[in-house]
C-alpha cells in the first residue's frame, strides 16, 4: 500500500539518495556489517539446508522480526508458521513509506530491529543504496522469473499490476473504457480516481506514452492535465478499492488488479477486464537485512516465501514471482500489453514525485 506523496524528510532520508546516487548516510555506512551473517548456510541445499536453518532459528530464540507493507502478510505468516511451527513471526505492517522510515531510523541509531523487509521496489532500492540489505542467492532463485532476480540486495516475491478498474453499475456494457487517452474526454468529469502517492505509476505511464507510443513529452503532459481535470484523489489503494466498489467514482485509473479481483470475488460490482493497456507491473520484494538479529530465521523465511510460499501469494490473487505455481492462472489476459515500472521512476524519483504532486494540486478528494 502506498499512502500519499512521500514527505520531504523521508525522501531526503532514502529515496532521493537512490535517485541522485548519493553516498550512504554516515550512520548507515559506519554500521555496515563486518562479516556475512548468512555465510554458514550459503553452500547448503535441500533438506540439509532447511534442517540446519530450522535448528539454528530455534537456537536464536525461535523468532523472526519482519517489516512489511503487504496487506496480505498474515496469509504468509500463517503458512510459514504451519510449515515451521517452532518459529514465531513478529510482523510490523504499515504503508511502504513508514516501514522504510522505521528501518532507516533504527539503523541510523545503530539499533536495527528487523530481520527481513517485504515492501515495494523503490523503498527496497532506497534501503539497498544505504547498504542495509544482503543479496539473496539461495536455491529458490532457480524457480523465479528473470524479472524477479538480479535486483541488487533484494528479490521480487510478487508483482503488483496497476490497472484501470471500473464500477459495473456506473459503467454499463458498451461504455467500458478502451484507451487511456479517452479519459481526457470531459464526459468523465468527476468520475475518475487516482491514488495520491502513485507518482511511480504516473512516471511509468508518461514514459510509456513517450517511448512506446512516440508521443512528445509536451503532448503527454497536455493529456495528463486534461485527465487530471476529471479526477478525484484517493489516499491508499485499499480505500480506493472500497470507494470504487461503493460507487463513489466510476473508474479508478491506478488501482491494483488484486484489489479489484478480491472485491469482485466478494460480489462487488467491479471489473478491469478487458484491460485498458498498458498494464503497469511493479515488483514487490523481499530482502534479508544486512544486520539481522535472527539470521537463520530470516534465511528460512526467504527460502520459504520464494518457494512454497508462492502458492499462497497466488491464492491471494497476486502475481507470483515464481515461473510456475501449480494451479495458478495469470490474471492478465494473454496478449495484453504490459509495461514494467519505468527505470526513470527509479533514477529520477524527485522529478516524478514533484511533477505528480503538481499535476494533482487543487484536485478534489474522493468521498
């Protein structure tokens, strides 16, 4: 969940460092680990690895401290504790900016408290830029999609899909949106929604229009200004999904596919297929902390969540990082144009955050 534009202080602490290529903060650099806390397990595979990790995790106290923004984290916690009943997971869940801020502050104070981080890619890149993560290279990587691997100090465990979703009571058959540019039509005035913190979606859509559709930057800016004149702003994707289901607006331009699918499964009048292209894919990842308090438990968790845990991710209507999950059916229809989160969103964080904030200035809130 992304909640609001990132505060200036938090940007300075993490995301701007990533975008600008700045050196790590003094506190984080000074606290960099002198040795690899996972070294004893790197050569182990199969049952030998699992047995060693489980035994050592129990000797550490049988605890795993996890920071996450994943709204479905309890399903994973329950699955892990069923597989390894001797390990208790303490999960702190908040929005992605809050978990980033908490980890940064604790490490600046030289008092790291978590073993594993599970959150969005941009926040993970910010932590990685501070040398606070330890790259995972365990046996589970063999079963992952290429897009999930080689991301630095973290690994994708799932993908969020930004889609255009609509309320089927308000958008009748034959009126379904077809092209993104259509939302500039004044007929959509007050009927559209965007999420206030989705500057990364905005960066990706803008870049897609200019690089893939060969639209000039000025033309893309003009299109977004016309669309912005029709939108209401929501804060948080969970709230956005609830408001879409309740009919507080007709169309959500940047809603998660799993949010719509879960609501539809419960009987809400919402849909997103056939997809308005492109579907923007953003990796959400898991990372080992460089200075864990419970190294064996941390590695046991990552092995599991990138292996057997992928089935639970698929059951929660997320897009798993694994190449193959028994019984899984990709929610994105075959032939749909997809576009991965733009690299410019990673390198020009401040630029896109500022531009999105300016675009939405003065736009009314939904609800």
